[in-house]
C-alpha cells in the first residue's frame, strides 16, 4: 500500500488495518503517487493489486442461477464520461445487478477515476467487456433475457412497462444515445417522464432511475449481507455450564408473602380469602404462649364457616394482682 507521509496521520486506522493484514506500507511523495495512479484525484493512499479479471456472459447468467434469481443485467452502449461509468456501476451493484456488459471499443475506460466514482462497486460486480455488443444482446435473447432500451421518445414510461422476469437494461451514450445495431436488438423502449423545462437527464442518473424502477417491480427483496469481521457470527451451541445455568433460571421462584405456599399432604389447603391474624399476646415466656403450629391452624379457616371470635389472650395471662398491693405497701412505708 502506498501512502503519502503528510496523509498518514489522517489514514491511521487504514494503515493499522493494513498492518494487521500484513500488507507492506510504502511512503511515497504526492507527485509519485499521482503518476502511479494516473490521476490527481487520490486522497494520499493507493493499493497495488493484481490485474483485474473480467467475466463472460455465461458467468453473469451463472451468478443469477446461484442466487436463485431471474437474470438482471445492465448494458452500457458507448459511454464517454468515466464519472458516469463509475456512478452507473455503483447504482448497478446497489440494485443487485448480476453483471454489467459493455463494449471494448468506443467506451469510457475503467480508469482510476471511474473506479473511485464506483465507491468500490467494481470489486463486487461481474464486468463483462465484449467486442460485439449487438452480438452479446443476441446471446442474451437466446437465454430468454428480454432487452429494454432507454429512449427519450419511447411511447411508454418505465412505470408503464413490465420490467419483471429476465431483464437487460441498455443505457446509451451521453450524446448519441443507443446505436443503430443495439437499437435493433431491443425488445422494448422506455422513457422517464419529464415535468420541467429540462428535457433530458444525465446518463448515469437516467440509468439509475431505470434500475431501481425495475427493482421495485421485481419485488425489491433485500439480499442478505455477507457477514464480516465486525458482525457477530452464528450462535454456538450452549455449553454444559450454560445449560445448567439456564435450567436453574427456569425453576419456579419460591412463593412470596403475598402468594401462599402450596399445601403439603399433611396440611389442609388454605382458604381462598384472607384471614385476620390473631393479636400477639402481651406476655412472653409463659406456658400460655401458643406455638407457631397452633397459630397457623387458627389462621386457617373455612370460607363457608362463620368467623370465629378472636382468642382472649388476657384470660390466659397469669394473675398479676399480688404485685399491685406490694407497690401500695411500699408507698405507705415511705409515707
């Protein structure tokens, strides 16, 4: 990877990622990088890669079969501006196009400017350059692909045309539009309705509108994204410790104070209605104190039986009368 020293601080994250991937980092001057890249629109960084490999018509149709989708192809007829080429490639990849077919002659080259305008789409698309564009359209006809060309004077708009099924959309050049040989291979022509004073759109804009109109008619299902390193992978099966923890968490919680515990075999079921607790005796440590079992038995009453009077705990208390005369006698002595 080539990096301009003045831009290394701004590209720190990129440089660190390349270092983790064991990609060599070479610092070069800005003028050197411009001459290597072939244009001055770089941002201070470039990557040296192997020569690009191109696809064939069979490869494009094969990708559609791999995805279990009907063929969706973009055909470019002699575009002149590399920026328009890159923008259309970006729109094609975002729309789920299976491949892009373009002529090898009289066509804007896949230059660094076009690659930059595609925002990385060229690394995901199948690019299919052909020597005879009209002959390539004839091959698509053989495989059942319908060819639809963009034409400003077409009788039907893209919305009024059926763009479902195997489809190839042809976008002409900025100045001349579709060539005569390509026009003869088209099955239908569509236009974009214009409401303003401007009578035409940029080739990249017009082609992008047609692509996404076709996506809307074909259902517009989003293809699942490919997982990357930043996204969590599939969940692994739980371990024995996790399974034991999960089973423990699923056990019912013990009953709270508001929810009575289920009755045992030795005890009768508690009443459905709430009962009044007996008053606590004022004396403690005497033989008249009731045990917890007795209090619990007293608390449980039958809903159908009449309410029992509360126990008179005062009657159970020991006689405290002798203590009072004693206090009175001591008072008389002090007097």
